[in-house]
C-alpha cells in the first residue's frame, strides 16, 4: 500500500479508471509488481528483495527501468538498524537507530554527504527522569523532560537550545482526588485545568487563567434515558472557546 502511494506521488499520474498490477514471487522470496495503465503499458515496477546478509531492499523504477526511489534496511556490525534512502540511484538520506554504552537510544538522520540533519536521543538522568534531546544540524534545538517530584506529581517540560523553559505541563492531584493540569509558558502559569466529579456523578472540567478567573466549564452528565449530555459554559468569544476545547482534548484527560 505504501509503495502504491509512493508510485502515484512520484509519477504524478491521474487515472480516470484504475491501474493494473501483476505480482510475481521468486525462489528466494524476492517479489516484483508491475503496474500498467489502462492501455496495458508498463508505467512502473516495484521490487522487494533480500540479499545474502538478510538486508531488505524495496525499489521503485519507472517504465524505462530507471530507479526512482529505493529503501534499504540493514544492520551494521554493532547491530544498529540502518535505513538508506536513495533517489534516482543516489543516496538521499540515511537513518540510523543505535544505543550508546549507557543504553541511551539515538535515532539520527544524515544527508547524502553524511552530514547530520536531525537526531533524537532518549535517555534518563541520575534521578530516573526521562529526557528527549532533539538536535538539528548537530546543534541541540530542544529538550523534552518528564520528571516526578517527591509527591509523585509529573511534569513534562520543553526547553530551547539555551536551556530556557518554553512550555510545561504539571499533573497533580488535590486532597479530594481531583486531577489538576497546570500549564506554563516561559516559566509563568497561563492556565489550569481541573477534573472533578460532583455528588451526582457528573464529570466536570474547569479551565481557569493565570489569575484564577474561570474561562470555561465542561460538564458531562446522563439524562433520565441514559444518554450522555455535555454542557459547555464560557464567557469567552467562540474562537478562544474552541482553542480551550482543543486544549482539553489534548491535555485535560
């Protein structure tokens, strides 16, 4: 299915009807699919093959047999996973997934010259906090940290290249068992989301701003017929209300 999408994208063909494909599988498990247009002319071919080392290659060629795109999956002598992407017979990018001596996972992408474009490193600090470092062109671009304080509250924070906090979300629970999300930007609280349940079992989400002022309330209840009823109360304009509801979908659960 993926190969078909690449095929249609690369060739830029528009079909009124449908294309036909003829697939063949050979002795060593290699397979070839030939794609033809409505007039029966070959327009492309995809080939899946495995070499003697177990490396798998998927190749897309045009009607003349010229390579359009190729993806090769292999492992180096250290067991690291490598994906080589070629276009028109030339290496375009290489993706490498490896682990360092500390067990940190690193996924890096390099260009045709071997220069690093992007990398993602997943590690843990001495306190057990999860850290994701994102680099571009060899330079740290952002860091995501997931940590817990002594009360078990979890904080997810994102810092920029200079280590300055950009955004953070802290998840905690009050003395009544209500879940609270505190959202910060540049070290300052901008909003708080509180999930609670009233004495009738209705679920309520309250959103307040940095000054504790109510922005929006979402109440989910059940009518006498067992149907779920959601009531949204807001004194804000519709655009801001939609933004807050989107925030609730992504965070306040």
